[in-house]
C-alpha cells in the first residue's frame, strides 16, 4: 500500500521526510515516462461511496490493490495513541466469517494467502490507514485473494492474545527508539511544531499499554467505512472487472461514524530551542515549523526550491556549505512533508558535540539568506534539470504506479498530475521560489531541538 506495508508507530519528521522524498522521487520517475505517453487513470465513485482510481497494466498478470481509509493516527482517541497503528496492522490476525468465507485465525489467514501466492498487509500513518494486496490476475487465485482481503477489512476480530502480543512488541520498539537521539529529537520537535494538534502526538509506552481489543474494534467500526475509502487498482484487468472488484471490496464495510472535527494547525509557533542531554558521540539537531498542506498552490515552487536548499544531496547549499566546505557534519538535509493538513518544513543534521553551536549557527544563517534571496539562476536550472531528467525511467511495476495514483486519489490531485509533472517543474521561476519560501518558511519562528549537544 502507499505506506509500504510497514507499521508506522510514530509520525516523526524524519519518517515524514523520508516518505516525502520517496514520493517526490517516484513522481519524478513516473513523470519522465508520462511526458512520452499519458497514464490512463480512470476515476469513479462506487455505489458504496468509495472513490476508485484504476490504471490498466496488462504487461504482467498481476493486480495491485490499495485501500486508504481516513483512519490515521490523527483520529487516535485521547490518551490512546497507537490505536490506528494497531487497528491497521492487526487486520490479518483474525477474522469472523464473512462473504461466504469461514472464520479464520492468523495462521489460517497466512496459509490462505500463501496458497494463492498473494501479499497482504495493513499500515497506518498520521492521515490514513488501510491495506495493500498484490495477487495474480488468474483465477482461482485472484478471486480467492480478493475475497479473503475483503473478509479481513469487513470482519476483523482482533483476538485478545494477539493484541497483547503486538502491544508488547510495539512497546518494546518504543522503548528502544526512546534511547536513540534521532528518535528523541524527532518526537520532541513534533510536539513543539504541533503543540495542540494530533500531528504532534506520538505513541508512548503508557498510551499503547492502555489500548484494549474494544478500542481497536471501535476504531475500525468508526473509521473503516466505504465513504471514507479511496480504492486504487493497477493491473491486468479491464474497467468492468475493476468496478466489480471495488464494489465487492467496499460492500459490507462498517457504516462508520462522523469523524471528530480536527483542530486547525497553528501555523505560527514561537521560536524555541530545547537541549536534551544524551551520551551519544554526536549531537542530533532538528529544527522545523508547520508549512503546507498537499494541495497548496506553492507545492512545485517549494519542491524545486527545497532541492536547492537541502533536498538535493551533495548539490544542495546546506551540504555544500555545512559539510563540504566546513566539515561540520556527515549529513544535513531539509524537507517539506505536506499532508492533508499542513505538514512540516524541517532541517536535520548530526554533528560532533563540540561543533553543535557552530553548525547550528551556520544552518540558520544559510536558511535566512535563502529565504530572503532565493536560488541563483544556476542553482534553479540545475535543480529543475535534476528533478526532471536525473532519474531513470522506472515505471516497471504495478507497485510504483500504485503509490503515485493512490496519492492522486488521496490528496485530490488532478488526474493528469503525473503527465504534467515535468511541465510544472520547468515552469518554476526564481521569483516563485523566493515568494513561496517567504510565505511558508519563517526562520525567526522555528522550533529547534538538540539531543546530545552541549548544555547551556
């Protein structure tokens, strides 16, 4: 699925950064091919209310299915952060009888998918939760895999023993993560950036420990409804088959509940700096602020501009100035991680403890100068060339296309988004980058967290 079938326990800035980079990169790869041939994305609304996006891909006899529900951790009940994560991850650990399928435990479910050669998994991030399925298109394998996947999202049991086991695994992972400077920094920064929004809340030992089977069932009943679902299908099937599959998968889902109104993101935060002692050899430094939602009209200007600032690896200003010329870090980068609500802009680096203040001061200086002046003509051209032409053409699997089309559906992007991606990049000007950064990035109103550096 769009979250790589991995369990996201914490919506940290570093995790968001990596995800955003992966999505931008894959979009660029697809865009190169899109410039040569339009990607035929078909879109409709099923009778169940689910939004459906379909791309026929007849080259290999496979079908990839992604179902995203508006069921991310931003809807975790107060004091129970981790519910969305567990609700998605444990969908395949037990199911009641459904749609002619017998009740199954986790071993029987695993065996049933193994018999068809299918892959299935559930995951949740801050905005969405759901499932991904890959199956052969030949019957009986396809039919059996789809029926089983439908059973799991319509009738999960969340067995007590499994819930207890998986809670303990998650608690162990949280405890281990809370010893690492990068994780500590990311969690602390999230809380500083989003002091009164669910984006700033991380799962804790206490919150996961309080979760019950009933909490998971209620979260599933409230949030896994067809009207809050986006279904994406890529594979060797036709439109009629895609319609039938989408209807079958989303018919019989819970009716759902009206989602609670989420608070608006507080877009301006006070400047702050928090230093946390840690015995690590290097200091982890992160800084950030709320920035943009995915549908913002400044998206492409910020994407190109951030490539120049810190998203372009060795060609970025931050890497050139902080690493190459000053030798203050092995790695520094900047990122935007837009979500349905405004996601963060941030910068992160690791440096020797004794270099912390010098490195941080230099990063702040570079950022302020960049926001004020924007990129040079040469930097802008290099960034656009790299974004458009620097990746090989890699639309060679359903899964890669699935991620991009699912994001088009989830964020309500135009159906020709991939076809016009390179044109959007090429249209960006220096003035647009500078203006966009000045609208969305405020160097004097950022939260900074330093873990392991010198204390003041």
